[in-house]
C-alpha cells in the first residue's frame, strides 16, 4: 500500500507572501489539491515546495517557477528547488515540450542543482533523470532527450515503488513520449495502469487526475477518463488548467454543455491571473463547443474579444495556435468561404500555425472557384511542410501535408476533375485518422473525413457520403458537420432546423 502523509497545499494568502503567491490571491484559500513531495532541504521550505509541485502538476508553469524560486530563497542550499525551476521549462505532452528558447535557462538550473547535490537517493534519481534531458550534446534531438528522461524516470519509479511522486512523474514521462501514430495507445494504457490504483488511494492528488485525462484523450479511452474529468476541477479549482482540462474528455464524448461550463470557468480564472495562454486555450475549446451547438452569437462575441486582446506574443505556440484557429473555425465550420479566403497570415507565428492560416485562405479560394490562386497557396503549404520535416517536427509536417492535400482536392473538384478530388481527399482523411490530435486543439478545424462526405454529396454519391459521415461521427461524437451531413445524405436535410 502506498501510504504517505499528504500535506495539503491549500494556503491562505496575505499581502506579505511572495509574488508567486500574490498572483493567486483570490481573497479565499487557494485550492490546488493535495501533494506531498518530501525533500531534504530546510523544513521551512517544505510547504512551499509542495505548492510548487502542485502547480507543476496543473501546468501552471509561471507560478510554479516563482514558487520554486521562493524555495531557493528560503534555503539557498536546496538543489531540488533548482530541479523544480528546470521542470517548469519542460512542458510534457505539449508541442514542443522543450522549446530551444528556454533550454539554456533549464540547463543552467540543472548545473546549479547538481552542484548543490541532494541528500537522498530518491532526490538524486530525480536530478539524474532531468539531467538526462538537459545534458550537453549537439547530437541529441528533442525527442531523444525526452526518451532519455523517460528511461531515467523508469529507474526512479522502479527504485521508489512506494513513492507517489515517483510514480506520477513517471506516468507523465510515458505520456510525453506517446506516439501520435500509435492507435493502440500503448503508453497511454501503461500510464493509466499506474495512475488508476493511485487515484483510488489519493483522490485529491492533482497530477493523478490530470494525467489520467491526458492518457484517456482519445476516442478509444475517453469513457475511461470521464471519472477523472468529473473530479479534477473540484480537486484544483484555483488552477485555470484544472478547470479547462475536463473538457478534453467532454469534447471527445460530445458533451458540449459540460465543455462550455468547464471552459467558461477556466477562462475566468485564467483572465484573473493574467494567464493569456490558458485563457486563449479555453476560448478555443469554447468556440469549438459553441459551434457544435449552432451558437453563432456566442462564437462571434468570443472572436471579437480575442481580437481585442492586446500584445499577443505570436512567437509562443500555444498563444499563436488559439489566436489563429479561433476566427478560422468561425468562418470554416459555417462554410463562410469568402471570409476564409481573406484570412491573414500571423506575423512571427511558428510555421505549423502559419500553415493553418495559409490553409484557411487556400480553402476559401478553392471553394469559391479561384483554383489558380488556391494552388499557389498549396505551394506555400508544401514549403512549410518541408521546413517542418527538416526541423524534425514530424507531427506538424504530416498535418500540414494533410492540409495541402485537402486544398488540392477541392481545387481539383472546382477545376473539373472529381475523380482526382476524391482520390486526394480520401488519402488525406485516411492519413488524418491515423494520427491522434495534439492536446493544444479540440480537433481539426474541419475534419478531412467530414470534407470527404461533403465532396461525395456534391458529386451526388449520397450512399457513399452517408458512410463517410457516419465514420466521422463515430470518431468525433456530436460534431455538427457530421450530423448535418448524415441528414443531407439520408435525404432528410435538417440543416435549417439544426443550424
């Protein structure tokens, strides 16, 4: 039995506390869940360290960084404080999980952590594992680093099989290396097998519930993640990400009202904290859910509020993705192709985000008959695809290739070659279905399988279209486009009633 005396990290704020704590001062006790990560540093630093780990488990990275820095001020000889700071730069399950821009800072923290060393084998194991991630080597790719970290955490978990945090951080390391092309979800299932027994014993641990949701974020496993989704927001309601995260499961299951409630709460807390990435992430999921319910007014309001947000740092992937995707979803999901054709390309955004904007413009051009202009945009998509592949970003290069094929298909249809259009779009749908989505998105802007059904409808192949829409709906329950497509393909076009 795993038995540790859990220390609650529910703290009452006062004005004299650190700046990290001031960020979370709601005038009421902070609730981040219950975490106990014993360290051999000064006893006066233990509660603050537990708080930092709790924030880390809810991906509140900026606040966690400030909290671990506060630990270092309490005990300047505490190597684990520097481990904590370095961990806040390692955004597991995100993409990229270790941006090049923060690598030097993380490496510097690990040098200091190693210099100060640690007083227990368990702590040395954690330092060694993170050191494997930050090791100096020009030959290591980001994926090789995360694999090295997972392998080292395997040993930490094996040697500390009665320690909760060793098991939880190991489960997260498994999820960080789960392949999006593995539709058997082997690593996710391995993580679930670790986390579910812990969840029964430690029902108020934020990381256990959080990582169960990530592990179950697939159509195959979503039902299994529903209990954790129902619980996580109650465990750590002071963390914006904890309020949002249940909507990953709600989205998979088509529970739109639940998703909306989750993301409204998340957005509110994120806004209060000045947490722009989490606020935009919640807004993107909100837009997605509202669109499935035909709530145009609410979506329009969110689009305008997003456009009014000042000083968005488009160099940051999470911010750039949501800020770019939100207005595009609004145009494309409603078939407003002229609006899509006028999409602007975001300045300074990562190439994977630029690709979405180029795709939107190209789709708008293709669907309004401007074939030559659409094909010119395809050339740009192919250039971005090659750029991403050369950088080692296989996931987004593949997704960009799918986007290019979609535009080519609709260009072929508009150009009078329906057979080629079907060949291209069916290949794109098969390729998209073979890869899991990234957590940054509630789903593709417009699923390729739905597009295939729409194309078949345009070609008056209703029976084949019906099969494609049914397949799409099985993968993404409750999606409005698939439901409308089924209605049309069944010759019971309820578009006016449903939309």
